[in-house]
């Protein structure tokens, strides 16, 4: 029987799983909308943003994420039928990543999980943006290894990102692929490519999320929140201890 405690390392998607990516993006777009007295549904805004982000990532896989957001901001405006924003507005959107909020359960759950697992970041952002997040919303949670798209030169779901992570965790920690659990919300960015690589995964659903969802979800474990996953691990360990008494 597969058990959470069989794994040694969690490889995290950050934005969408630990950080409330969707609320952050919407807050970043708010100045554009307010400047033009415009209103759109949450779903429409996120679908437009996600499509443009993915297209730009495919076009410029080596572009830093903050620069990529700066680049797509005027395209979001155009797609919404709004006037072209100023370069300052574009840059402010690109620099907003580090202020995107953490989910309420994230920090405590990471600290609990970190007592048992190595914690690794495998994120599509750049190092500067993640550093701002780790100093702010993630309150200095100590990750054992940080890998960003900037380090790899490509964005997930590119298999290169997962291959890079597997090489690094084996070299640094002696952790094999069978001991890694990809822990993420996005089916598109994480679970589906991880499955193709033979990496097991834990789906943190974040109910109500729009971006990254796909039909025919794949996963080995499924939890609504990271807190639920930490609870399940601790219960498993407690049951094991009580069973050996």
C-alpha cells in the first residue's frame, strides 16, 4: 500500500499551490480595470491571462517571469478591449508577483511537512520574484532547494524542468525519483507532465481554482488544501507509532 510516509521529498509548485496565484493576478490587473472603469468576470479575466501567459512562455522560454508579465500586460488590455497601458503600469504588474498572498494554511502546513520531508521549490517564476515571496508572504519558510524557470531556461510543463529537479535532488540529497512527490494544484503545469516522467503526485485542489485545471485529472493523492495533506501525514505517523506499542 502506498503511503505518504514512503516519500522523502516534496517538490512544490508555488504559485497556485502555496500562493494564491489567481487572487494575486486579479489584484495586479485591478489598476488597469479601475483606470478604465471596466468590469469582467473572474473567470474571463483569468482565462485571458492564462492563455496569454502560456503563449508567451512557449514563445520566450528563457524570459524571466517578471519580464514576461510586463510583456503580456498590454496584450491582456488589448484582449479586453481596453486602451494600451503605460510602460509604468506594465512594469508594476510584472513586479507584483512577490506581493501575491499565501493561502491561509500554507506557512503552518509547510513547517509541519518540513519536519518529515525535504521541501523543494520547482516554480515557473524567476529567482527575484520568488525571493520576494519567500521574504514576505511565505514568511521565510526554509526550503531545502529552490529551482525556478530562470535556472532551467524553460517553463513547466516542459519536461526539462522535471528532469532538472530529479538530477538536482539526487545529486544534493541522494533522493531517487520514487521518493519524490510532486505537490501542486495545476494539472496542466505539474500533474500531467509529472505523470509522463513517472513521478508520483499529490494534487492540492484549492477548490474554486480556474487556472491550470484540465479534464481527466491525474494524481496519486488528492487533498483540498496543504493543511489536509499535513493532517493526513501526521495521522499516518501517529497510527504507525500506536501500532508498534
